[in-house]
């Protein structure tokens, strides 16, 4: 008898997860690294659901079997190849560990393929993510980077990642820079479930218990940082990253210009701060954008919009170290040296 596997008992590095849900379900959120081999298209799933509600469950199941039976040869070929090429345990899942994943796993086992299905499906995985994030969060110590807009905190985190240090990039996970203009040029944000999954796997796959993270408000664009993480960050080591306004303006310009769909998105974003800065200053900023004077725009935004808000919130922290940035590489090196010293002190 084929038994389901509980996600919390798996070493997911040794598993290849096959998401048999529809493409729409997969795109909304899935298990990290999962491959989508949908048994039904979005439209097919909708038709079956309608039949189940308005006709009869038996008719819906019969129609589903007809659809899947035509796809079985190709599914079998793909799964066999994936099993051989990955060398990993094949684990199927659907929404709740129901008919879709159970049926395909049973069928393939009957054909001699040793595959599995996930207990409670994606729902069980989500339960593990929520529970696991809280547990893992309690095990780590955060090193929190503060700094005014444009100092390059994300750039420094990227360098620390390249150096093999642990980093929780909340803005990267949210695909948003965290400010009112933070979505310019980045496209849409992931779902809440996908955002939380990225955080969970970052914590789970860390190499140490020290994690660098950028100070964030509770909200990053439309997404919210899990409360347990936000609270635990305040208990970590607080580091201030600083730089003069010219350096910051140049870096901010490099981030916000040359992006698709170009100036139109930047103009629209600036238009949204009229209620904070007033019509005349915003009109002047938009004129500068149209003229291509991006550094002037960046300086004006920092001096009259970003910095006043940041300087108000910064007073609540006592910083253990301040780094004046003239080079991102140098700033990253200073942080690595500081962490090495912290580790030695804690070992004594």
C-alpha cells in the first residue's frame, strides 16, 4: 500500500517535487524548486469543477479520467526522464493530497516506478512553512542594516551573499525596494504564499545562525513581513550604513533609470507623492525626469521626501557600528570583519 509522505519529515534537497495542479495554481505559489506537470489545464479544471457542483461527482470524475488518460504516455515519459536525470525521490502533490496526486502516484507505482505523494498536498507544505518559519526564526541572530535611501544596502547584501555569508533578502523575495517608488521597473510582486516560502527556505538552508538582513517596515509594497521575523529583528545587532547625498544620488539613479517601461513608470510613481510633497514640487520633479536630470531628481527626493521620514524613525535605535560607504566592496568587508570578531567574542 502506498503511504503519503509528511513534508516535515522530508529532506527536500533529496526530493524532486512534481506539482500536478493547474498552471494557474502553480504560478500563484508552489513548493520551492517544484516542476509543474499539470494533469489539467486551467480551463479543464474549471469545467470539471462545474460538473462536480452542478451535475454529479461521478460524471466529473469520469470526465477527468478521460482527459488524463490521453496525457498519460507523455506524463510517464517526462517523469521517467526526470527521475533518471535528477537521481532524486519523486514526490507528487496537489492542493490537499487528494485525487490528482494520489491517482498519478498509484498508477506510476503500478507501472514499476517508485514514486510518492505528499500528505495533505500543498496545504500540508504551507502548514510546514508557517510552523517552520517561527521555529527557524527563533534559532537565528539577525544583523540588521539600517541606512537612508540610496546608501546601497541591497548591493552590500548581494556582495555578502557572493562571499558565502547568510543573507535574508526580504526586498528581493518581495520583488520590491520597500519605498513608495520601490516597484519601479521590477514588475509585479509574488503572492503572500510565495513570499513566505522564499523566507522559509532561506532560513532553512542557512549555513550559520547569523543572518544579515535589511531593516524594513512591516510592509514591502503589498506584502507584509511575518510578524515573528519583524519582532526578532529588533532584538538583533543594529548596524548603520551611511553615505553622502552625492554618492546616494548616483546609486539611486543607477537603480531607477534605464528600466522598462522607462520614464513613464517613474513619472507615475512620483505622481503618487503629491499628497506628501504638494503639487508644485512634484510638477518640478516630473519636469526634471522628462529632461533626463535623474541625479537632481534623486537628490530632491532624498532631501525633501525620504530623509525626513527616515531620520524620524532612526532615533529609536542604538547602533553597534556605523559604516560610511565609499565602496560597496569595502562596506561588505567591514561587515564580514565585524561578524568574525562577534563570533570570536561569543566563543570565549
